[in-house]
C-alpha cells in the first residue's frame, strides 16, 4: 500500500536498548586488574634495578676499598654516586610511570596494541557504551553504537587482556632481584665479616678499618728515640704476619728537610733496616709497607756534652828547673820527662755526673767534679807512653762524641836538633875569616847550653902536604861564638844569629905566621852543639851538620871572587844587549791599529816583548843576589872593609834590586797597555821606560868595573905590603947575621 498525503505520519522507530552492563563490567574489571598488574610490574622492575645497581656498586667498591683502604671522603663520593644513579633510574623507570593516572581507554589501547585484529573495537565499545548510558548520541548513529557494543560483548571472552603486560620483562627484573639477593646471601654465608665491614664502611660510612695482613712496629718499641747530636741512627722495623716486599720510611726534620727512603730487608729475616747519617735535629718518622697501618716515631736530638776551656799544665821535675808550663789544648803529642805531672782542668757545657781520664785501653783515672756540676779537674803522673782521653758523662748518660786525646811520650827524650845556615861564606875561606849564619835550636824539654866546635886538619895530599902523617882523628875543640840573642834557660826553641871568628885561633895578621893555628892549605871543620836539661841522668847533646872549609890564601880567594864578579858583570852585559835589541824592536813595531791584516801577529809580538821584560827582570834580580853574596864574602873574609862593602851595595846591589822589582815590571805593563790601546803616547812611555832601564844598567855596569878595579888594587897593595915585609925581614936577617959574625953568637944587641 501506498501512503498518501492524508495519511498520518508514521511513528518514530524506538531507540535500541542499552546493552547489558554485565559483560562490559567484566571488561572494565579486567582493565582494572591490568592496571594493578602494571603497577606491580613497575615495583618489581624497581626492585630488580635496585638489586642490580647494589651488586654493581658492591663489587667494585669492595675490591677498591679492600685493596686501597679508601679514606672517608672517597667512600662518601662513591656512595653519593651510587645513590644519584639509583635515584635517577628509579625515578625514570618506577616513580615517574607510577605517577601517571591510567584510564580504561589507555589500558584498552594497550590491549589492542597487543591484538591488532581488534581494530580499536574495545576502545570504541567502551566509549559507545558509556555514551549510550548517558543518552549522548552525538553525530553517531545509536544503532551503529549499539551494534559495536553488542559485537564486543560477544567477544569479551576472546580478548587477550593478559597480553597487554610484558610478562617476560617482569620475570627478568624479578629474577635480577632474586639474583642480587642470592649474591648477598652467598657473600654473607661465605664471609659475613667482610660483608659487614663493607656495609659499615661503604653504606654507613663508618671509619672502622679492614683487618691487616701485616703489622709493623719499631724494633726498639719506643715512640720517642733519644739520639746524641751528630750520631748516625739505624732504624729497625719488625714485621708481624705477612712480610711485604718493601717497607718505606718517611722522614721530616725540624728544619724542613723531608723525603722517603726504602728500607732494606735481610735475606730470610722479618726486619727492615735503614741508617740515617749524622742526625743533627729533631725528626718525625713514619714507616709503612704492605697493608699495615703506618707506625710513627719521633727523634729527639740530645746534644752530647762538650768540653770547653780545657787546660793542660805540665809540672816538670825539680831537676829541670822549669816553671809549670801550660800547653795548647789541641789533639796531638805531649812529651813529658820521667817524674813529670800532667794537670788537667776544664768544664762541660752541660751538667755532668762523672769526669775521668782514660789512659790506654783500660786504665781509668777519675777527675774531681766541681761544685757547679760543670767543671772538673785532676792530675796524672804517667809512668809509660800511651794515649790519654779526657771524657765526661752527662745526666743523660752520654759521653762526649770526640773526647780530646793526647799521645803522651814519657821519658823518650831526644837530643836537641840544630840547623845552621851560612850567610855570605862559601867553601873557600881565608885564615882570618868570619863565619856568620842563622842558628835554630829545638829540644823536647828545654835547652841548657849551646856552643860551637872546630877542628883543623892539614891537607894530606897535593901541594903543601906535610911529610909526617897526622893522627887519623883530630878532635873538635870549643870555640867562642858571638850570638845575636842570648839563650833563655830551659827554652825549647832558640833562634839567633851566630858568628865564629877565626881570628881567635889566628892572633897574628900574617896568614903564614907560626903563631897562627890555621894556615893556607888546611881543612877547617865547624859544627854547633846544644845540650838539654834532661835528667836525672846525663843530658843529651846534639850537633848540627859539620861544615868543612878549605883555607886558601888571600890572593887565591881574591882571584876567585874577581872571577865571579866578572861572570856577573858579563851576565848583566848580556841582559843590557838583549834590552837594547828589545828596544829597537819596540821602536820599529807598528801600532796594532795600523797593522791591518797583520794585527794578530803584531799583538802576539808585543806579548812576547812584555814577557821578555819580566824574564829579564828576574835575571837582573838573580845577578843582584849573586853579587850581594860576593860582597858579603869580601867582608866576611876581611878582604874589603865593611864601609867599602856598604858603599858598593848602595851602588850595585841595591840599584839592581830596584830595577828588577820596579823598572822591568813597569815596562812590561806599558808594553801590554800599548798592545791593548794601540796609542802612540803609550808606546812613547814604554820606549822611555826601556831607555831608563838601559841607562841605569849601564851605570851599574860601570860601578861593577870600578869594583873589580878596587879588588885588583887591594890585591896589588897587599902584594906590595907583603914584598915590603919580606924585604924588611931579609934586611933584619942580614943585620943579625953580621952582628953574629962580629960579636959571636949571643952577642947581638
């Protein structure tokens, strides 16, 4: 039937009924269960992460701390790092996800992601079912919404709600948590002590220490070592338990010096040693090695007593007639005669309990301690030679480090030692010569007498030898000596000038006079003697070396001295010739500044000229010294009067010394200055100095020629006097012979 316009409108179709809520309620219950399971999974994951991180922290921290024994600060840093990492992971993986409110729709989406065939039907049905219940159709068809809901309701039992949760992941973290628990359980079962120490040190940051395999201790057992200042210290560290490969010693001295030295271990021993040389200040020592706790000790330097103001006095026996002598308190040798007493006195810079003399190796002589506790004194009468030490013991029971020592020589007196050096005399002398020189006499305990002895022996061969043989040994005889300084009785050293005048044996001026004991052709021996005051037996007598002189005539000695004068004058003439040649070269030498490419050669030649002046100066000084000796021989052999000798010295030897000491060094400096400055003015000064030297040397040469003429004149004068005396003697002999012929023997007037 067809509907017409007059027909009433058809009634609207009824709305679909709301789907039954039982099935959807079951779906929502399943989604709520999933929500709870998700939260449980997050807690399990956090527990697993905590277990893994705790194991990861425990293993390296235990190993590191056990081996290195970390300080509190390092352990705190490690624990803080662990807490920070743990918090970040738990926050991101547990706390932050759990703070998110999961709706049924989000859980449904998670389920559908595991079941793609659902094609969002579960999410849509949940939404449609709620909208239909509230009459909120929206633009969607209610019929279609109801159909979707009915479809899902019929499939509720087949929806894999459990697949939305990753069960494998939950199981892995749960396994990790149980594994961590098992690790710690095994650790506690095997070594609960190490676990407890680790937890106390690395979780609760306690300073309890790990057990030690090695224990160190100083062998002496003292935490403070008292050591004499300057002594060496041998430290011994004893090991208990496992002996480490090496033990080190840290030291820090009060002066700031510090360092570390390895100690030495003897093979098969458990003791380490180290020697510190010459400890002079306090120090702190720390020994460490292996895993042992460091052991410390302090060195307290105790100064040894020092002996000051030590006084040694020798009281000689009465027979020596000597006053008590104070000798220097220095280590050395003391010579004492038998019966002498050694008095010792001194003081220590620290209070002392005892003072003594150690004689030899075992004899101990006590000394008296002063009331102030510092001074000491005593005496010793040694009976034999030996070493003597002066020592004290202070209140720390320490003796002096290096006690004063003396080697005593008792009764070992030796003869005096004499040394005589001639001055202005050679091996040839005249019959009336003087023999001057410097005498030095030394003795152990004191001198009592000094003198000289001479003997004369005629030559037994050669011209003028006697026909009858002389005795084999001619004794020495005492002679008078003129000493410059008188001998002080009991002095142990005496130095003076000494002169022996041969005129005491030759009173007649004529060298051939019969009254004279010393004549030309004789051999004269001279020696000095000294006698000490040793007793109570016979004194010792010492002699100098015996000096032997050949006695010659005045003419022969004059000839010899003139020959030597000539040699020195010729040497000086050669020096003058060399100086002239050097002057010519200096004049011709160009300035170094103008030499151009040859400047080095010119400078080298100027250096040679400067050195030549120094060498010539030394040669002039030698000539002057030799000529002075010649003049002294003239004077000592009474060939020239002393006033004439002084005059010759003022004209020859003194000018020679002045030229050698001043002129030649001055000219050498001027040549060097010219080499350095290359100034013509300096060259002119050097040339002038050369010319001045030549002028002075030429003048001295003239004086030397005059001196030779004077000696020749004196020689000729003596010859004339000798001839005159001989002529007078001959005339007197003739007159005497004539008188005897006229008046007979014995009738002469």
